[in-house]
């Protein structure tokens, strides 16, 4: 009997210790995992989207217990198929929410339907998905972003008021033509120029990129020697336009405006190489979208009007 007592005592103590641990283990297992949010952007070669990514990462670092973040983007602005593959990978990763700046306003809709069918909450930022295509798929995806037409018209109005006279020739360098934000910015530029009586000699796509914007600007300057202004749909293309103006020896004669207020454009605003741009707060764009996505994950309503949560956009001129 004496030989069996230590064994019985050890067993009792071990059972007691294990029992004491059970509530903690069970409690830990019952804790819900924090939501996984995927941020899918366009070209990370564009400073605007690098700023957006940094803003999202800073926000997650400030709210580490609220969600985890996966951020990704494509190599260039027009690589729609690569962005579709990223979304498909996020479906495999079983993220809870997807915040996307689509490279194409129509082509991304089918894969986003796959995501929603998989139970993923989708929020659209930066470039609005085509509302008709979204409705045709039976989707309800809120758009969180600025009024791009309004922002571009602010820039165009300022250009007309300060630097042009009725009848002056101007050219518009558009972003990727299949994107809603490119179309809306062009519409805003056109509205401002039409109201001021300017002559729009051409609208050509610069694909949101510096080099392509430079090539389009150079061609317009060559074809229209009397050109007085180039209105670029984003600041990357405006950078290309500034180089083209300099190469043509027309600094001060041809005004350049942009859109986005990226850091690279700020010295040019200061010295007059760029007249104006629009700030749509790149660092906050994804944050606005993430906040909406987290509400949807929790089953809470988002404050959308006609499917849109409008965010700020402001005119920026010489400091």
C-alpha cells in the first residue's frame, strides 16, 4: 500500500493541475480571431499608392488588436490580370474583408463576385467600379472615395481663372480610359474648360504613368504649337508633361496641372512648373475603406448614400 500511495498522489495532483488549466484553454479557444483585411492596390510604382499603403500600415499598427492587414499591388497600372490573380489569392487566404482600388472598373467585377460569394466583405476605393456592371452581378459594393469630377473641375477652374483666356488651346492627358476615375477627371477638366471658353484640342491616355504622360505631352506640344496648357489626370503624368514642356523650351508658356498632390509634385508647385493639383488624401484613402470594411464584417451599417461614402478632395496651389 505504501508503494502505491505516491503514484495515487501524483495522479491526483496532475489531474487537479490539468483541470485548473481547462477554463483558460477553453476561454482562449473561444476568443474570436481578429479580422484579416486585404488591401489590393494598383501600381506600387505610383507614389500615390505607396502613400496609401503606408497610411494603411500605420493605421493597423495603431489598432493592432482590431485587424490584421495584407497589402499588395500590381507592377503597372494596366496589369488587370495580375490584380485579378491577387484577389483570387486573397479568396484562398480566406480573408474577412477586401478593400480594392481596381485597375479596371468593369474587368474586376466577376472576381469580386467570387469573393463576396465566399463570404468576403468587399469595399471599393479610389477608382469606382462600374455601377451598372456591379448591379448586373447582384452585388452591393460600397465605394469609398472622393468626387473625382469635382476635384478635377476645381483644378481646371483655377487654371482658367489665373492663366488662360477664352479661345486658348489646351490638351488633356487622361488616365487609363477604362477606369471611372479617369473618365470623371476628364469630365471635370472638360467642364471647366468648356465653361471658360477654351478650345480642347485633344484627349489622350497617358495610362497614369510618367513616361507615357511625357510621350503624350510631347506629341501634343509638337502638333499644336499654340497650346497653352496641359491638364493631367494624375501627378505622375503631370511630371512627364513638365519634362516635355522643358524639352520643348516652353517653360512658362505652357501651364501644367495635375491631380493627387504626391510629394514629387510639391517642389514643382512651389517653383511654378506645376500650377495646381488636387489632394484626395492618399494616406487616408485606404483607412476610410478599412473602417467601412470592418463595420461590414461586424454586421454594422455603413453610412453610404446611393452606394457612395464620399471623402474629401481639395484644390492645392503654389504654397
